[in-house]
C-alpha cells in the first residue's frame, strides 16, 4: 500500500498536463491525487517542497534506468556514454514534468536538492574517468555533469535529440582526458 | 558615525546613481564580507542618505542594477584582457581565465546571481550575459574550426559557469577545474 506522500508524488506527471508551475497549489495537488488539501499540507511544507520531492523521484527513476542499462558494461567511457544516453532520453520522455523542474531550479530549495544529487553523479562519473587515467577525474566529472545538464536543457527546448550537442559531449569524453 | 561628505557631492539623481553604483562596486570588491547598507554606500559615494531611496525605492531594484553593473565590469575585463589578440585557442583560454578571475574578484556577482535568479528581471539579465559569453566562445571555436562550435560553446559555457560557482564556494581558484576546461582544447584535433 502506497503512502500519502507516494500518492501525492505519483500525481505529479498527470498534473503537469493541467497546470503550469505557477498555477500549482496545495488544493490542486491534493485534488489531483484524489485526496484533499489537508493531506498535502500534512505531508509537504510547501509547493516547492513537493517539487523537490518530484525532482528526487524523477532522479531516482533515472538512476534505476541508468543502472539497468549499464549493469553489464565494463567501467570506462562507453559506460559513461551509455549512462548519458539513458539520462538524456529519460529527460526527454518526461518533458512536461521537466518543464516544471527546470523552471523550479531558480528556487534555492530546489537548486540545492539538485546540486546534492549532481554531486553523487559527478563522483560516479569521476570514478569512471579515473579508470581511464584522467587527471583530476572528480573535477572532470563535475564539469561533465554541468555539461550534460545543459545538454538536457537544449534537448528539452528542442523537444528532441540534438545530435550536435550529444556529439560535443562524446567529443569531450574522447578528448578531454590525458594529453594525447 | 561620520556624516556624509557633501562638499563635492553630485546633486542630480543620475550622477548620484552613478556615484552610488561605483561606490558599491568598490565596496563589494574591497570589503566583500561587510554588508552593503544604504548608509555605508552613501558615505562611500559622498552623497546624502536620501539619495539612495530617491534612486532605488526598493532594495531589489538596487540589487538588479548592481548585478548589471558588476557583470558589465566582468565583460569589460575580458574584453580588455583579450584586446588586439587574434581569435583562436590563446584568446579563448585568456578570455576564460579573465572571466573566472573577474568573477572571483567580485564574489557579489555570484551571490547576487543566486539571489536574483528567481526574479524575472534578474533572470533575464543573467540569461543575456550567459548568451553573450556563449556567443563569444562560439566565435573562437569557429575560428579554430572546431566541430559543432555552437553546441560545444553552449556546453563549455556551462562548464565555465560551474567552475565560477565552485571558485565562489571555495573562495579561491580551483586549478583542477580550470585545467579540465583547458585540457580538452589543448588536446586539439588530431
């Protein structure tokens, strides 16, 4: 049996088809989840807290997808590339929800949550790059995360895969490492 | 508390506005840890305290204008550093170094950017400056005949902004991040 929190969060994607981020309210979220405003206010501090929860849930889903796709891949650049493809495609598939999440990044609470999640990812990417002898692998992982997030925003605006952006990302993976 | 000097104080609102912004720029660079109050600002600018409220009835309006003013300084610093250089890798690297150094010398840029990113006017200012930096980078990459110059410029602008953010957090240069940005371009095209 899912918790009230899960029920409210599960309603998020459906709510994106009805409301903009600015139109969102505790009453609308509660109603969209088949509950009421009180269920919302007893579970979340604010609409932004709810958005933060949606972001966490979205990133958890992406993480599961990435792990599944890369489970059998050997460590290294190919695995980073596969993970990146999975991340970017996952973002495109939930475009309406991503509209909310991208807009909400301007809010410090949501930005801080995203930063925390990014930090975990850049450490993972950094470990992959370390296996290929990259100098400063954690720093490179941090920059790669900034770039892939930007790539996801470019594709979000375009509403489709942007080949040049993905090729630019792969080029960094191929040429950004040890001096050639 | 010393009274403001009014001996050579600018009288008209526009001159007062310029004097106050120049004073704010000096103060945030020289004493970044001290809060920028209207009283302190007016003393530094040598104008009466009423001049601040005349120009900016709300603190938010002042912060928006200070952000624009500081970003102008960053842009000018990059332009001055790279003046007369031919386009290409050396200019691109120098421009990035100058940008990061100018941001580091002005911690208020990042602090204001974080504060104003949820404000429509502040966000528009930030977007337009990021677009300007991206365009500059794209032109350099075009000159270097880099593949996908627009896409690469967009991604590396994000990387440079992340570096600026990290240096703001650290309160110091982060050479490992700068090295990662430059290494990719230094490795060149085989």
